[in-house]
C-alpha cells in the first residue's frame, strides 16, 4: 500500500546509533553521549557479558515526511523501547534522535514538554485512556493540559471524533466501550493536537483479528487524509506488509534489515528474515516493476502493463506467453520485461540462501 | 509409598528433642519453666523515665497542641448540638442519596430517627463531632504520607513498618502516652483516632498511585503534561477509587477508635454511654446505646463506600448551574426550611423527653427471664467449653483431666495410650510421605499434654524460630526469636502465653467454622446471600458493641471473651474461604470434572489445596481480627497481656502498659509475617499469582 503523497525525500525524524542499556552502570560502556562505535557487535557482547540488559543496540533509521515506517519484531526485540526512545519516554543511553534536524536528547524538560504538546502524538497497545474521563474529555485531555479553554478544546475534539467515527459516544466512559472503540479514542486523542509525528505502539495487537483488519483500513484512510510521519510498531509481519511504506525488522535490540516490504521479500538479509517472508502471499505483494528485467530486445509487440500492477493480476498472461509483458513506468518509458522466468528468478532470490545471479 | 526423610525433618526432630529435654529438666532447673524475676530487663522503668522526662521538658508543647485542637472540636460540637435534629437528619439523608440512592437515604433516616427517639441524640452528635474532625485530619496526613511513600522508596521503607506498628499495637496501649502528653480531654480521643485511622489511607494511596497503568502515565506524558499536571490530573484521578476506599477505611477506623477512646471518659459521647451501662450491668440500656453505634457505623460506612464506588454517570456538556448543583441546592434549601419550621414546631428541634421510647426495662426483664430459665443449659455450655477445650489448651491434659472435670483421673495406662496414639499417628504420616503433618501432630501432641502454660519458654521460642526459618527464611527466624525474647526478658511471658492461648483457641475455632461456612457459601448461592449481610454488619460493628450480647448471657470471664473474639474473627475466615473457592481457575475444575472426580474428591483434592493460599490469607486476617478483639475483651476480664495494657491505662503506668502493648504487637506481627510468607510461598509453588 502506498501513501505516496507528501515529500518522501525530506527526513522528519532520524534515529542515529541509539543504544539503550539497563543495569547497574549503563554509562560505563560509552565514552561520549554519541552512540557511534567501531564495532557494535563487539560492544553488544561486552555489555551482555557484564550483566547488563541490552534493549537497543546501535539502532539507526530515518523516517521521511508523510511516510509510514513500520518497526516489526517479536516480543523482547526492543521495538517498544526504541519507540519510547524516540519520544524520550525512555532516555536512550547513547545516540541521537533528530526531529526536524534538532537533537531531541539535548532538549530541556520544558522544551520537551512543548514538543510533545505540539509535534508528537502516540497511540498505545492497551489504549492508555484515563479511566476517570469520558470519551470527549479523554480526547480533549492533551488540549486541557495546554490550558486551552473548554469550548475550544471540545470543538477540536469533536473534529477528531468525527475523523475516527465515534460520534454519539462522547459521554461514554472507556469501560463502556469495546476494545476497537477504545482504540479509536486513543487514536483521536493522539491526533487532537495535530502532531507532525505519530507514534503507534502495537495499536491493534489487543484487538480481535477481524476488528484489527478494520482498524488497519481505518488507519490507512486517516493517513491518506492527514499525511503524518508515522512510526508504527507491530509484531505482526502481515500487518507490517499491509501498511508499511518502509519497514525495519528488529531482533535482540538491533535492526536486522530495513527496506520496502518487497525488498525484504525479494532479498531477505538472512535466514531470520526469510522465516517471516516464507509464508507471505508474494503474488499480492509483488508488482510488475519488482519482477521486470531490463532488456535490449524490442518490446513493441508485447502487451504493456503498468509498473504498479500486482503480479497476481498478470499470472494468466505470464502463463500463456513465454515472452512476457512489457512494464511501463509512470512517465511512459518501458522499464523492462516481466516474464515467467523473471518472476521465478525474483522468487528464487527470496527463497534460497544463495542469491540468484542475474 | 514411603517418603524420604529430608534435612527439614531432622531439624524438626532436633527441635522436638530439645523440647522434651526442657520438659524433663524443668523440674530441676526452675528457670526453664519460669523466667527468673532477677533477669528481667526493666524496660518499663526506662520507658517511664523517658516519658517523665518528655512530659517535664516538652509537656508545654503538647498541651499547646492540645489547646489548639480543642477549638475545632468544640466548634463542630456546638454546631451539631445547636442544629435541630431535623436539619442534620435531612442533610445526612441528602448525602446518603447522593452516595448511593434512596434506599440508603431511607436507612440513614431511620437510623437517625432511632437515635432521636431512643434519646441518644446528644451523645451521638458528640461522637460525630470528634469523627468529623479526625477524618479530614487522617485523610490529609494519610494522603501526604502515601504520596511521599509513593515517590520515595526510602520513605516507603520507613513508613510501612510504622504503619504495621500503629495498627498492631493494641488500641488501649497508645491511648496512654497520648493521655500523658496531651492531657485529659476530648483531644486524646481525636489524636488516638487520627493515629489509628491514617494508616489505611496511606496504604490505599500508595496502592492506588502504584496501580495506575504505565500506559496511562505515558499517554499523560505524551500529552505534554508537566510533573504537577501528571500528578493531579492523571495519577490522582486515575486512582481515585482506591483512594476513596482508603477514606472509607479511615472513617471506619476513626469511628471505632473514637468509641474506644471514650474509655478514658470525660466525653459524654455514645461510647462512654455504652461503657457505663455495661459497668452498671444495665444490659437493656447498653444494647440500645450499642445499637446507636452500630447504626452510625453502618450509615457512615455505606455512605463513604457508596462515594468510593459510585459510577460517575453524570452527563457532561450542556448543564445549567441548577442541574449541576442540584443536590447542594436541595440540601441548603431543605436545611433552611427545616430550620425555620423547627422554630415553630419544637419537636423538630428538640425531641421532647416525654416522647422518648425506652424499652430497656422490658429488655432487661426478658433477659433475666432467659437467664433464669435457661441457667442449666447456659452453664452446661460454659462448663463443657471450659473443661474440654479451654483448660486442656491452657494447662494441658496432664492437669486438666481429673475426676472433677472429666470424670476420671489420668492413670499411667491413659498416658501410655495417649503417647502411643500420637507416636503411631506421627509414624503413619511420616511414612506416607507427609512428614510436615507428622511433625505438626507430634508438637501439638506435646503441647496439648503439657498445656501452653506448662511449656518451657526456651522450647516455645525455639519452635517459633525454627518455624520462622522454614516458612520465611533466616530473617523471619531471627525476627521471631528476637521478638519472643523481648517478651521473655521484659517479664511478661506468662501473660503473653495466656493471650496466645485465648486468641489461639478463638482463631482455630473461627478459622475452622468460618472456612466451613465459606466453603458452603461458595457452593450455594442462598447461603452466600444470607451470610453476606451478617459479615458486613459484624465487620462494621465497633468492637465494643460485640461484647454486649455475650456479656449479657455468659457474664464476665474468659468464655465471654472467647465468644466475642470468635464473633469478630470468623468474618475474614468466611470471606476468604468463599473467595478462595470461587476464584479458582475454571479450567482446573473442568479438567477435574472430566477426569471424573466425585464431589468430595473435587473438594478435598482439587479445590481446597488450590484455594489454600487464599484461605491462609484469611487465617492471617482472622488472627489480626482476633488480636484486635482480644484487646477489647480485656474489659470483660481476661488475664493476658491485654489485661496488663488495660491496667496500665487505668493506673496511668505508661511503661508497663506500653511494654505489654508492644508484646501484643510482636505477637501480631510474627503471626502476620508467618501466615503471609506461607501463603506467598505456597502460591508461588502452585504458580498462582499472589492476589
């Protein structure tokens, strides 16, 4: 799924060499506040050998404006810690967090509060709603904290309530709502201050599969309107594939691979990634451009398809013609030819451990 | 199946060996059975000296505090006494309505009417005025300490043991220092009541603030809350329910302490009324006055509990001033209206003496009738309990069995049969693999034969310490030994044993009977519904009141004390028994059903073993309740530590009273730590989360 609007080339949030170590004396492993080290693996093992817990090891990634960046990992992989480092709910041991080019870790408490009030929104796995406030007061809570007058904050809250489709529930208390509805409140609250950066920490993990699917659609619908810069945490690989523009897979506190979902499928970095990608319904992920092979041959007599056509829609054509189809880019130029052979080659690179040579 | 004998078993055999050795030697070495008077450490003299010094040099300070506190009490008292009863009643009814609805409002109305009609309005208002000052103080102090303990681990480590001490030191015991420092008067009741009632507020505040989920805190932080906003707008409101529960508990504790404090007199409140009537053996009057306390406790409890659990379903949004403050306005207007009417219609202001109803004579004569006509039965019950339960526990079969009591003398044959039966049981149990049960039987067998009072103190201290070691580890063992040695060395051991004996019997009986009722209630909805209001009532009843019915029938003495303790201590046993059985995981029950367990197998082999940790928490509470009631039971004539505390209070002997009080606190704390540690250990073994 693409949300291609927004300027994907501008970096909104950047996480550079972030380390988070728990234990007696986490600072002892770092010379400076910067997390740049010669050999991250060696340092990691040294930290572990010293009876410290390594939650994040040398994590670096960029989130672009308007992008959905998904961090996927199993429990204990450090994904929840890293998103808390990004918002400084957890103080990183070393590294840099750049928001609009400014280091968040150097901000004073007052500045940080100001940034959280205006630039950040966060959605939590178990919703984190205030039990003593009804829906509209929960959503207006961040505005109340800012000291905005009651009438103004209710007006703003009503707008986001409409956005998440909770009209008519304003006076209900969280305990009177279903899980899906509670998370809508959580989403609405995080959007009430119109943040630039939106953190979602496993927002749909506590929901039933069917509701989860609905909420994912809802989420994508909202994002298509608002174009936030998003960091989305999940342990569900399928969910990551559905919503990610780009994704990172974490393991033992470190990032194993970053890329578009299709990159992960076609060229998994190691067997760990391959375990996830194996069962993926590739035909509904791969697009014509992903399997197109540049060619010097004439393509005029071949059928033409758009680059973003899903492979599953091409299967019958590929089966009937050995020559394949020409893949046309958005600007009208021909990218190459997609054939049964190129498809097989692309899949093979994702399955076997030895990369297939072109 | 034969069990292997592990080192624990041999440790215990060693303990039994030492015990037997002590028993054997105590004829020759007198110090084994009785701690010599020369060895007593004069802690009480030291304490008295310290107290004298404090009173001498800083007495003015406390008297000043006392003088300052006297003002608000007097003010509230004057207001409550000046207000027409109809106005006060109306306001209470409106509050009751706001807290939980018209049913409670009606109950509050009838209760207040009872106080008026029976002629105890003045005394009731005096009690209420003390509560009205003490509760806000307890709440503010308790909340502050709770917040401090929440933010500072170090503060919590200091605060928590202090709370334990405040709640386990017998209530009478700390009336004494307060009396000496603050002088005679209502202030003593106030301060004692604040000291007794702020601990539950601290605990609930800490539990409440701790219980706020981390994500709620994080969402507050991400909303950009400052530390102050985070505290007052996120943490406190999110934990309001728990905090209000603390308010409820603090209020009940305050009322109960105000009543107890009236023992020092000079207050003209309802507690004093009950006490004087009991002392005059006016049972009708004491019951009528006692009922006032009970009703007052119930109304206050239901109102505060109602406020704590009320679901705030008021609609926000468009609301006029009148809608928002409807009840306040009704209360204000109603008060004025009633106040004005009362100026014309005097009975609404002051209930005429002539209209008071006094059924006490009728009650007294029917009681006399009961006692006269059922004397043989009453005596039979008393004698049976005394000869067959209380005496053996106290002085052992060795002395309790005589032709006069049991109808035969204890011959050598009897002794051999007894020893053989105990040893046989021990061997049987040990070989079946349950050496712990075997050891318990062996030690109980010895104690029952020689009696608690006949056991040498070194043996009992050793048994306590080793039990502490096995249940909770070296710290508990050391604590137990040190605590018991304090009692021994201050020369109050023999009284302590009498306390343990009386409370022990009451606890065992309460726990067995209470658990049985609880188990029954867990299986039967009707029983459960019938038992619940009884429990609620017994638990909210100030301890004084519970004595009344038993004193009426059985006169003063240990048996009356025993019954009163049981009446109070049985409640937690019932509650936890039912709760333990009801909260078992369904899957286990289903699995056992599918295996084909019969009803009794299900109960004895599945439900009870699994529910045991929770039931042990019930035992813990049973012991605490038992000790609390034991202190009050000193009023009806017991001989243990509680009596020394009481005597210390009446003689104004601070040192003696407080040493005995600390002794009781030590016993309570040891019992608490042991049962808790056992329950926790067992729960971990079963893989259940501690509740």
